[in-house]
C-alpha cells in the first residue's frame, strides 16, 4: 500500500467527514510529486517544445520527451504517440489507421463491454466508410462470448476490446483474443484505460498492435494519455490532424510529414501534463503493482460479499485477474440517492451508466453505484463504506 499522506487531497474533509475516495475508475488522485513536477515546470522551465534553441525550450523539450521514453519502457512499446487520453488515442486509431486501411465491406469487431469511447468512433467510421461493426456479446457470467468472438473474425480487419471493464472490473482474456485476431489477419486495439493502472502491460510480449491509455487513471494528470503502436501498424497510419510540429516541409503546393511519432502530435503538446505523467510513473515504479492487485482484489471481494449480505446485487465476478471495481444496486434505494447519502458521510462513489450504455442495457439496468479501489485505499475504508451503507439502508431502505 502507498502512503496516503503522499496524496494531499486525501487529508481533506467532505461534508465534515474524512474523505474516502472510491471513484478511482473515473480518475485517481495525484501524489504531491506529480503536483510538484508540474508546478516546477511552470515556475522554472515553461516554454514551447521542439522549436527554439534557448535553455527553457530545451528543458521543456527534454521534460516532454522524457515522458515518452518512460512510457516506451513502461509498456515496452516501439512507438508511443501522446494524446489527450484514451478517447483521443482510440480516435487516432479510427482516423489515422482506420481511414487509411478500412474500406466498405471490411469488418471491425467490438464487444458489448466497451466504453463509449471504443464504440462511438467506430460507429462514425462505419457511417462514413460503410464498415461493418460486429459486437461480441457478454454472457450471463459477465464474460465475453468467446465462441461468438471466434465466429466474428472471418473478414475482420480490426478487433477493439476493453482490457478491463470499467463497470465490472472483468479482465478479458486479451492474450487469447490477440492470438486469434492475428491468426485471422486482424489488427488489435486494446482499451487499457482500466487495465494499465492495475497491472504492468508489456505490449511487445502481448504483440498488441495498439494500446490506448489515460494518465489520470494511473496517478497522472488529466488531459494526457497515449497510444502505443507496433512498428508495422505505425507504418500503415496516416496523420489526421495537420499543423505545426508534425511536418517536415511545408510549401504552398503541399507538405511532407515527420516520420516519427510527432507526425501524430500536431500543435503545441501537453508539456506540463507529460512532465506530471512522468512523475506519476516514477512514483508507480516504486509500487509493487502485483502485490497491490492482490490486496485490492481482496478488499473488493470482501466488499462485494458484504454488499450482497445487505441485499444488493453486485455486477462482476472478481476473478483472480479482475480489478477492484464493485458495481452494485439495492432494490429499495435509487443509485443516485444512495450516492448522495454516502457523499454526506464523506464517501465518493460513482453512479450512472459509466459510459457503457450497451453493457448496462445487456444487464437490463440503467445505472449502478460503483466503488473502485486504488493504491491508497484500505480495508478500513471498505468497512466504513459498508457501515455507512448499512446505516443508510436502515434509515431509507424500506425492507432492508
Ligand atoms: C474502459 C475505459 N475506456 C475509455 C475511457 C475514456 O478515458 P478518457 O476519458 O480518459 O479518454 C475510460 C474512462 O473512464 C474507461 O474507463
């Protein structure tokens, strides 16, 4: 477990109670080192990158590129394109790779478990290009229907799958998914917004073509993420945003582009955010993510069992590789009301469709309450949540 005092926000009070932050699947809190790194950059080194020879520009460029170097090593990636987050990374695949490689009649395989950011860009492309979208169903045990997946592969050019569900915490069998997709001649995009914060993902070992990640879900700042790209897929991509920094030469007749990742990073990039993300990765380097995974999963399993005892339905299975997300509903209390009542006790949980409406539709519900745990959360906090919920249900829960 990390030291909660590294995270200044965790010492604040909410509604007069100590904050218990359990909305980590939405975004994580930032250690002081991340805040300091960004502050120091703005205080001492603020300048634009790649464009000037003065000292500050050199420091800004070094800081920005150091983040890419860290990401390449963290994910063992050949190419890392900086984006504004997972959403932009997926849109970059849709526009930068999809438009260059997909034609009418080609198929893209998605799943019912995807976040909207891995559905809507493909629906847009489908409308524009006549690309067929095939959705792999979710079974009653909340796993993907792997037989249907296999059947969806003939003729598919791309498979887009969420590594770990933000609603269920279910970790999909990505190794198997990638192997089968490649055997069928399809490239694979993994949405690792939820997977990357909880486990080290080696994209070279996985042989995954594209991996999309957000910094803010792994202790880094908002506004930055990345797309890792395998070299041969990188060669198939064309830039979709034009502007400064991504060009080699520009004349009035036309332009040529850089041949490295800058080709996909038009305009002034997120310099302070990259510096903050690098600091977050430095922090995470000192965390035993595997041990944390076991600790947090234990907390999630305990919480899920306690919630079931309180009459809640818990959506998720908390298998060994799943992440510590507990989505639940109580028959007598509306999700929003429950979240408000918990907030009054200092507990920050999420409610709603979690940007996964097709999945919730499949489950026959329109929202859940979601408690999601991360490195600074403790068993005592989970016990506090269950205690608070017991009190709420005793007071407002009708039959509970
Ligand atoms: C599974 C998954 N994919 C994609 C996203 C989108 O991430 P961002 O909003 O940082 O682009 C999220 C965010 O909640 C997510 O949980």
